[in-house]
C-alpha cells in the first residue's frame, strides 16, 4: 500500500473467527430451543370435546324430531291429535337426553383413562 491508497473500511476477513462466532450462535440457539416445551395436544382435546357436543346436539334434535313425527302420526291415525304429539315429544326428549347422557359418560370415562377414542 502506498500512502496515496485509501485505507480499507473493513478489516481483513478472518474465516476462523467467523466460524467460531457462528458455532457460538448455533450453540446459543440450541440451548434456547431446548428449554422451550413442545405444546401438548390441546387441539385434539378440543376436537374431541367439540365432537361430543355435536353428538349431544344431534341426539337431542333427532329425539325430538322422531318423537314428534311418531306422535303426530299416531295422533292422526288414532284421532288423539294434540295428546299423541305432546306425548311423542316428551318421549323423544327423554330418548335424546338418554342418548346424550350415554355419550357424555363414555367421553368422560375415556378422558379419565386418557384414551383417544371418540365416543
């Protein structure tokens, strides 16, 4: 270099120092990533709970619809128009509650055991 040459702005590259710095950064990253716990499966539990909730809803609606239809049909056939329909709705509601209760009981038993089986 002659006195008329401008001074370099960047120091000369040291590949060994860069490599050590990269290795140190990678070690710090591994250490930081190792302390983070992986999330459990809350989405799976949420999906199972949602599935049971939909099943309870469908059981209740199906019970009311089937009971109402049978009550209506029986009332038209036997001439017990309002009473058969009301009785059919009550029986359908009771059947829906029974089916919903069984689904909830199976879900809670499986949840206590830790099984992943849907009811």
